[in-house]
C-alpha cells in the first residue's frame, strides 16, 4: 500500500508512465519478435503470473498461506473445458446431467464462478480453522480434486485427458468473431487478462476493502476491535482470489487445448508461491516480477544443462532470493529507491 | 455531555462471572456506566480488570451473567459487531498495525466511519472516492487530536512508547464510539504526558463519549472519574464517587497497601 498522502505516492513516472510503457512494450513483442517459441514461453508465464497475482491477494494481503491454490486453477480449467465440450453424465437416482457445448465465453464465466464458489466454500470451512490447519486443508483440497479428476472418467476422461478443447473465440479486428489459434493472438489475450487481473487487485487493495485485509494480517485482534469483520473479509478475498485463478485455468485450457488431472499438481502451487514470495508478497508488482523470473527461468535454462541440473539451479535461485531478500525483490527495490531519494 | 438523562445506564453489567480453567477471574460482578460519565475500574494486579474488558468487548465469553449495552444484550456478539454498535476498547499492551504507517493505522481504525464495499472499490464509484477523501481528512484530524500529525508517515511500530499509547487511544476512539473502554492508558507515561492524556480524555468525554477506564495512576483516576468501582480478586469490594472510595478502609487495605494508608493518614 502506498502511504496515505499524495506526497508519499511514487511520482507520476513510477506510478503511471512506467507500468503502461512496460505493457506497451510487451504488447509489441509479437510484432518485433514473431518467434513462436518465445511467444509460447511468454504466454504460459503470463498464465502463471495471473495465478500468482490471485494467490498474492490471499497470501500477501490477508496473510493466509493457501497451499492448495492450484485447485482453483484446475477447477477453472476443467469447468471451462467441460462447458465448451459439453457432457452427459449419470448423477445417480437414474438421472443424467446433460450440457450441450457452450461458447467459450460461457466457459470462461463458468470457470470464474465455479472456482469462486469453491473459494467461498473453502473460505467458510477453513477460516474457522486457522494457521497450520488451514494450510493442511488447502493441500488436501487440491489433492482430493486431483483424485476426482483422475477417477471420474465419465466426466473428465481421467488420465486419458480432455482433448479437442476449442480455442478462445473473440471478436478480432478485421476478422469478426474468430477462434484464436495463432500464437500471437493467444499471447495478446493472456496479456490483456493479466493486466485486468492486476488492475482489479490494485483497485481492491488500495481501497477501504484492501485496508481491512491488511489490517487483519497486521494485527487481527486490533482489527476486530475497530470493527473489521474477520470472516467477511477473509471469505471475500478467498472468493476473488479463487475466481481469478479460475480465469487463469480457463485461459490455460483453451490455450493448450488439452488438460489432464496434472493441472492439480502440487508443484504448480509451489511455483505460484515461489513467484509471490520472491517477488514480494503483499506488493502489487511482486507476483509480476517473481512471475517473470521463475516463469521464464525453466525455458531460459532449457538446452543449456541436463534437466536435473536445471532443477538444481532453479532451487538454488529460489533459496538465494529468499535468503538475501527475505521480503522479496519489490520491497527491496522500493527501500533502495527511498534511500536514494532521501 | 448529553443533556437528557436516560433512565437506563449506557452499560449494565449484571452478576458477571468469568472462570478461566479452574480460576475464578471474576465473580458476581455488577455495575453500571451512565452515559456521559467517566467510570473507573481499579484494583491490584490480577484483580480481573482486563478480563472484564475482554468479556464486555466480546473477546472472551462470560461464564454467567449479563452485559447490556444501550439496553440490548451483548451475549454471543463478536468484537467487531460490538464495535459496530458503538463500544470499542484499547489494549493494555501497546497494539498497532505493525508494518503500516501511522496514517494508515488511523485510516484502518476509521473502518466503521466508511461504507464503501467491493463494488465501490472495483468500479471506483464517485461515492467511494468521496468517502475515501473524507476518511483521509478524518485520519488527519484524528492524528492532530492526539498530537501525532507530524508522525503520520512514520511506521507505527517505530513510534516512541508514549506516542504508541496515544495512537492506541486515538484508534479506539476513531469510530466515535458511544462507550470507550481504555485499559491503562497512562501506563508508562511521564507526568507531562499524563496531564495531556487527561485533557484528551476530557475532550473525548465532551465530544459525547462515555469512558470506562482501567488505570493504576490513582491521582488521575481520582481527578477524572465520576464513579469508581474497586475490584479485588475478581470481586467488587467498593464502589462510589472518588471521595468515598479514597476513604474506604477495604480499598485502602486491599489496593493501596499499608504504605499508602500511612501516607493518607499523614496527609489528613
Ligand atoms: N487467558 C488467561 N488464561 C489464564 N489466566 C488468565 C487469563 N487471562 C487472565 N487470567 C488470570 O485472571 C486473573 C485476572 O487477570 P486480569 O488480566 O484480568 O487482571 P488485571 O486486573 O487486568 O491485572 P493488571 O492490573 O495486572 O493488568 C489473573 O489471575 C490472571 O492470571
Ligand atoms: Mg490488565
């Protein structure tokens, strides 16, 4: 959060020109470097950055460590894929549930709603049990969903994966409504959603709502004494966080066109946590900076060393960041800038 | 002060009992706080004063008894609901939002003065922006009231001890509660700071806040209180106006100790 008065705000350049210039540069990448491999790498990094932005709302701003965050990502991916593919399953009592294939935007909304709904459920359940129990509950939640995805073959095809997922369909200048099949189109879509997620979270945390979340993290009993409703704010934060993660999952499903139960893998949660923690939890730019570093590192290392060595480097980088910049890169940079300004 | 004298006191505590494990922290406690007054709850260490505050403000459950605020029972309400009804408290141990500036602390404490929710924030609705501006103005006024205006940008946890105490009081009073519970606000303050604190408490009372005070500084309690309740080992041993309490034998024995008793005799 920026400190109350305008004098404390970063200048116009830092607060406005720099971020939008950065977005403009990113938007130009497909024009200047139309390399499909580069675009693919940046697109999947972007999807993870959206996930990290959503995790930061819970982990960074409310201070709740959710180690099952990938659950919402996976739920979004499956909800969106199933809505667009349609399904016909037995739901017991001799009844069947049939859904005809829907347009992709319906799938996208379904992803947000389903993930957000589960976020609400988890929030309601878990915020009664706090601390370590909450962490365990979130891990179990993601594992249970993975088991469901593996075994509910009629709905999810289990380990055979859901295939033939349509690409995102959007109105495109000069072409009308088209299915986004080109790498550059998907890149721009992910960039746009990332910017939207960033703006949404920024809007939220710089308001009375965000202040209440930070107050709860900083000192819960004091926050309650000034009338901040703990369960309300934590639950709403969980819903929004889960909804954004669900949107990222939907983008992932329609970008890769194939999903299997591995979208619920624990390692993806870990990746998002690393992005948030190294970048700086509870800062707006933390998940973006951490997301770029740890989202691109595997691809930058690819081909330079055997995979095992790559993972060692990845792990070492993570440990070094956490050791030397325990609060994250962005807070360290902010402190540096402040010292130079003073 | 409110001109009308309501038949009902603002706060009524009736036959309150609090057991912590096997310990009787409070036994059969009854007292009332009339609107517009400063009532003090005093007693030696471990008498149960903070416990009483914790129960009244919703942080602990009573084992028995009732607490009524403006006539309605507070049983089962969370601290945040009780605060929303107009009853807030400060903490005996300095308590701030660590890692946030003094100004942010003030804004956070003004939570109940605002209404804006999710939609207002997401859509940057005009009313939400207006409210935000107004809250900023209120935060400035609040800090000015407790003499912390020039500390606004400092991290709250870097303030000097006395300043943190004042910030704590400001935050408890921020939502303009009708009843303010203060737990040892003068602890650790020097005489000048204590004098300033008394002026602040009088100002708050004159703004319409009723104060229930826990305090060890007897001089301050005697000068400020309209009514004093004396607690020892969880039981009320005396209650009345300052002059009566000062002369009460049981109080002198239990609370002030023999040294103070001698001092009082010497004074008389
Ligand atoms: N959470 C708790 N667990 C166990 N015992 C407690 C707890 N809170 C209070 N007590 C006990 O209850 C009794 C009353 O404590 P309380 O803190 O209310 O006293 P106090 O009057 O505020 O004292 P002081 O003047 O030292 O602040 C003490 O014997 C204390 O040890
Ligand atoms: Mg106490």
